[in-house]
């Protein structure tokens, strides 16, 4: 109708006659715009706990160390499928909803991951036995129950709304690190074809009751070594029509900065070239250096040059959580009293490293 009217009025219009942009499309557009300015910094579970505290309100290790919130906040839905009111790390789902809305309202971005239990054995996500993906695809009791899990996730995502009823757009990153063997959706437990069908089924089922246009779909393999290739990287890619963002998960667990740096640069090269070829956004979807709290130059000497090498091609870097139970094992950004704070501040001051206040002008 719009096209006809414009033509009748003699107006030349290059815009396609489609409905207005969806919130997910607007978020994608914003990510593309922001990527030109720099790389956004994200943090998992940022406002719910830190290395020395848990569950306080209005706190964040990043805010306390660097003076601003991260641009991106990540939360995990693991165990929502069991009907629990807290996730696998004991974060209440009501709190996650509240923080996701708050992050959106302050102009930030939200991403969700999901570590659900093995739907066949009932053990946690790290039980790769019994080929659950195949059983889900075959339908039957496992398939039926699993559809219910997806509906539970969809209902929860739908409930992430502002007080005036606006649905918060989110980046959803299910079935991550599928090229490792540790999760039940991983490479030891299903074929690439099964995995792709499974991801597609997930998107279709979650979107079908009113979430279409509100989710940016992210797909992120994990590190495959310095000699990774595009072909290997894309082996379990669900398809251009199903994925909006490609990512990669890489950690430094062994205190070997040089190895992390070389491997990460090589992997980001594969990631960014695949993303470019498929016209998708690329993000460093999970990372962190174990013990970073004691390192005084890791942020400016190690991660900064890596991110700069892919300047303009990476949307964000999401540092994984600062565990309140075992911070020596898992704390990937400096918490209270950390020796890394001055260096992290310096990292934050870089023009092309974006925290919340650097992105809110580009809403
Ligand atoms: C993993 C680890 C686990 C955690 C899970 C979900 O990578 O951090 O300790 O339970 O993510 O947050």
C-alpha cells in the first residue's frame, strides 16, 4: 500500500516495502554503528555478585573498579527449565529480569546464555551422554518434554519487559561451545546435521509465540586451536537465515599470555572472516584470564592489542563471571582490592574500548 501511494505521488523510494524495523533489527543496526566506534566491554552476572559480595543491589565490580557499568551484561538461564526460581549459580530469575530491564533502560545491551540439564539423564549440562539431541529430534517423550523447556524459556524472555510493557530485545546465545565435547549438545553427542536441526528447532519454537523480532540469535563455537580453519569453524553453523551473530569462546586458564594472545588472534581472524562472508556481526562471546586479578598489565598489554587487531570488526568482548564462591578459580574482571584495577582503568579510558556511557548516545 505504501509503495502504491508513493508511486502515485511520483516519489522515488528505494526503501523496501516492509513493516517497520523490529526491535531485534534495530539492535543489530545499533551494534553495527557502535562497532565503528570500538569494542564494547561486557561482563557476565555483573550486577548480581562479585569477588567479595553477592546479591547486594546497585553494585558491580566493574562499576567499582572503573567507574562505569559494562556496555553489555550477560546472564544465564540454566535450570529455568526445571522450574527453579534460581539459576545454576543461585541467581534468582526475578533478579535477572530486573537487572536486564535496568540495563536496557540505562541504554545498555543484554545477552542471555543457557546451560540446561541433560534432558535424558537429568544430570547437568556437562553430561554429554545418551545423545539427547538425537532423541529430541526424534520426538517422543524427550522431544515433548524438551518443547516444554523451550516454551518455559520463551515465557521467561517474554517477561523481560519495562514497567510500561516494552519488550526488551536481547541477544540469545544457546548451544554454545558445540565443537567441544563437554556439553550434551557438543560434538561428541550429535552430528553436525543434528546440531543444526536442533538449533533451528530451538529458534522456531522459542519465536513462535510472540518473540519474533525481539531476539538477536548468536552462535558461538569455542577455541579450536591455532590452526582452525573457516571450514572447521563453520561445520556446525545452523544457517544464514537462523543466525544473526557469530562468536567465539576462548579462555586463558594456563597463565600463558603469549599462547592466549597468538591463539586468540588466529581464532578471531577465522571468526571475523566467516562473519564478513556471511554478513553477520562478530563478537568475542566469552573470555577471561584465570588469575587476572593479580596481573598488573594484562588488560593493556594482552587483551587490548588483540581487540585492536580486529578493530571495526568486533562488536563486543564479554568477560565471564566474577564468582563469589570461588573467585580464585573464576573472576575475570578485577574485584575489590585487586592489583589489576589501575590497568583495567587505563584499558577503560581507551577511546575505542566502550563501556556503558560510551554507547548511550548511540541508542
Ligand atoms: C560456566 C562456569 C560455571 C557456571 C556456568 C554458568 O562456564 O562459570 O561455573 O556455573 O558457566 O554460569
